[in-house]
C-alpha cells in the first residue's frame, strides 16, 4: 500500500507513545557493551517537517509533541526523547520531528547496525538522505519489511530490536503483524519485538492485542494510551498501543511512573487514560 504517508501524522499522540517506548528500549540495549541490530519493517521518511508539507495540513502534532514542547514541567522519564526532538529545533519553535529510524541512529553506537525497510519511493529516498547518508551502520532497502525481517533473523550479534509499525490501512495488515511476530520469535526466541498498533472502532483493531499476547507466550508487555473516549463523533484514532515481546527488565516500572503524566498532557478530556499489562515467567 503506497498511498499512506506518515508525514500527515508525524508527532501526534501515537508517535509520542511509540517513540518514548522506543527510546527506552534502545537505551537499555545500548547500556551493554555487546552490539545489537535495529530492524525497522516500515521505516517511513526518517525525518519530518512540521511547519510545511503533510504535517502542516492536519497539524496532528499540536495535540502530541506540541503539548510536551510547551509544557512547563514535562515528564522526567521523557527527557531523552524530548532532548532528541530539541536537537532538531533551534530556539523555541517546533519545526521538525524525528521518525523512528532517526531516533535509532541517534541512540545506536559504532558497533550497532540499522536495517531499514520502506516501500514508498519518495519516503525511501528521504530515508537515505536523512538517516543513511555517509553512515556505514545504516542499510536502507526499498522492499517489503515483513519479508525482509525474516532474512535478518537470527541476527549475527544475537541481540536485536525489531520494530513493526505498518499503516494498518489494509485489513490484512493485522494478520501480517501477528504472523510477523510469530515468525520473529520462531527465528529468534529471545529478540525484542516492538509492535505499534492503532486503537480504532473496528473488530481487527480490537482483537489484535489479544492475538499478539497468545503468540508471545509468557514474556510480553502491552501499554495503551487513550486520549479520548471510544464513542463519539470524532473519527480516527482514539488511542494507540505498543506491544513488546521479551521486554527488558525495569521497563514496566518506567512506564507505570510516566504514563499518568502523559495522560494528563495528551488527553482531550477526563475520559483519557492508560492501561499497562505484562507477563513474565
């Protein structure tokens, strides 16, 4: 599906949750000396303008990173994430926002490797310019990330974080995500797999988290942020979630402390909230 462009949604409430969790996972991987691989199945453009182009049309970022940007006391747990955004923006103006590949490159080390898949030709070209240029650690492939992931697992260094984040514009994406998690764990049982998913008013979205839990077995974490009620006239995302297979130790505690502040900042009204569930052996 080549019509989807993440630029329309860059920096929205779903990106804040996704990228906060991503920063936490990368930080924990980088805390050990051993190298790791980062695999991104749907990488996007890597970097986004908020003051022009797609993002300026819908301005979803105003209810996401925009609220944290203006907050007098943003959540302490999000400091690293917010610092990364600040490196792209001089002064007080919020003009650019990093995608997952840009964040991963920023938090990886010389010994680590990034494998980025993107099918859209324009986004793949931007990804090359914004993230891969002159960086031997980064490989961009204009290819199907679901298929490309299989060829990379198990990783040579035996440590990896795989991010699966399709558009979910097609109903088959939900089945593909479940299949990708099953495939990833079959090939590399101890690898960290992070899956972002939308909270929408449809059966596929409702059933996805439970299907992921069944595949992941006894080592998973599921965190959800709801910014407005499921019912109502406003269409689109009323929240989003991040599912992690093989979550690192301590992540649940970090999320438990940070999520109430995120709800306070990003919620539209008193119906906003969060859920955190996990299982470990």
